[in-house]
């Protein structure tokens, strides 16, 4: 049944020149050529601006993927938000090939050396026992989280998804998850019908995605909200799955304190269980395919919420160490937010061109060094 509905998704409208951005009801028309001009003359620091040269623009502006996705579908977020770090999303799995002239240099830049001839290594979760507790005294790390993203094979990504796609994916995901057992046993909670207070509490506790991210809205990733969106979690709220937010699935393991080994063990075991039941989109060169090119490959973001007041008072030092160890520093409530009470979210930056274990190990090594520097200051 699901397969038949996926095949029906072949009728596409022509959106190559004009695009309707409809963040939950609003709508405005954008002209691709005009917005490209504006980006070109802006002082945007985005990777989109850096690599969308006039040559590439003219080569790609009329191209379409097999599912009908256009250049506009991919770059509208960066055209609206000149303060984007990246500014591009893949509207479907094929977009990485059809628009490779633009995606490849952006991917190479973000993942620090993944040139177009490179091939992502095979999945290798490695041995979680080699990762211990980063902060056994419990002085610096408030909590640890490792997440990965997955796309279900055969479906486009957000900008090209229909309301039926959202519902079908939610159906498949929620049914699959209710068969999980042991420490993974839990319930699926759709966003539709969830009490506002419950939703806010889950967001404040860092379990649930926020609403209204302007980068995702401009990418046309929030249409039909809250239809098809939801969260699954186990009793302890240490294993969670987001449905149809940025990616079809985000699989998350998290807990208080710095025991990265235990958090990673849970993630790997949970992902292996889910992969037995759902077929995910995977590419020989790019690994697991995600909506945002920053998440390709392993799709792993291993992070700690960490308080390092001495380093924080010399912020440049913190950013220098982060850079040296390929780490990304985010604010307390996620990307594009500020640090509250001196708590930073620090994670591995690279996810492509290295194994899952290596991605987590980059965070492990970097955080070990950050704690050492903090102690020595
Ligand atoms: P993602 O990690 O999925 O890319 P965000 O940066 O938006 O997306 O973070 C999602 C949520 O996860 C936010 O509420 C953020 O504060 C929370 N989070 C990230 N890392 C940690 C952590 N180590 N401990 C607790 N919460 C975390
Ligand atoms: C941006 O370009 O800033 C947003 N579209 C988010 C990019 C993804 N995050 C990242 O840099 N890791």
C-alpha cells in the first residue's frame, strides 16, 4: 500500500523559477534570479554564497531531479537567510547528484576535506567500550547526547513531501517503534493533539525539537505542521526518536553526566534494531543521506552540555581549541542559540569521510582536551 502511494508521487508542478514558501500558512513568491542577485551583492558568509558562482548558477538553474526537485527547492533557505552558515538543503536524495556542482564544494568545505572523488567509509560503529566517562567527577559535563539522522528510502525530503508522505512515514515509524523491547520500550507521541504545556516541557528539557526554526521554515520544511511530526521515547527518556522534523528520523541517546560510552552503546544498539525493520536511504559515496549536507555520512552528532567558566571568559580560546579538534560550539538550546548560564553544547563537526566511531572519538578527544585546559587555567 505504502509503495503504491510512493509511486503516485510522480506528478510534479514546475517550481524551477518561482517558489512558494509556505511556513505554516504564510506564503510569498520568490524569484530565483532576483534572489541570486541579492545574495551575490550581500555580505553573507554562507557556504551557498561562497560556492554558487554565476557559472554554477546558470548551469543548474533549470535542472530537475527525477522527483522534480529544483535548485530553488534546495537553496531557498540560504536565499532568505543571508546569515545562514551553510544555506542549502537537498530536496530529495537525487539532489546531491543533480546539483553536485554546488553540493560537492560545500560538502568538501563543511566536512573539512571530502573532495568529490572521496568515498565515505562503510558503517562502523566500533567498540563503545573504548569510550569511557568524560567527566567521572561530574564537575563539568551536565549531559551527553549522541544522535543520528535517517531518511526512509523512496520518499523525498521536506520541501517535496506531500501531506500523505508525512502521514505514511509517521505511520511506519510509530508502528515499527512500538515493537522495540527492553530499555528501548516506549511510546510514540504525535505532535498533533499534544498539550502545549507538555510540548513546552519536552522542549525545555531538551528532549523535543523546537518549532519555527526560520532556516527550516524558509527551506519549506514546516508545511502541514504538526501533521506527521512526533516523538518516541522510552520510560527513562534516554532513547528518543524524532519523526519528520528536519529528517524523516532522528535517533537520539542521551543522559545526565559524561558517560559517553554508555550513551553511545545505547544509540548503536537502538539503531541496529531499527535498521532491521526500516530501509534507509544510503549512497555509496555519501553514506546515509540527510536533508542537510552537514549531516551526511555517519549523520552522527555527539555532544556534551558543558560548563567551562574559565574558558568561557576567554571565548576566543574556546573557539580556537574547538577549531583545532574539529568541534562545533552551539548555544544551550541548540543551533543558532546562545549559551545560557555558561553552558555550551559542544559536538563533533565532521560527520562525513570518517566512521561512526571516529566521529564520536573526535568529540571524545576534543572534550578531554577542553576539560584539561579548563583545569589548567
Ligand atoms: P540536533 O542536535 O538534532 O542537530 P539541535 O542543535 O537543535 O539539533 O539540538 C536539539 C536539542 O538537543 C536542543 O534542545 C539541544 O539543547 C539538545 N541537546 C544537544 N546536545 C545536548 C546534550 N549534550 N545534552 C542535553 N541536550 C542536548
Ligand atoms: C544554516 O545554514 O545555518 C542552517 N541551514 C543550518 C545548517 C546546519 N547546521 C550546521 O552548520 N551544522
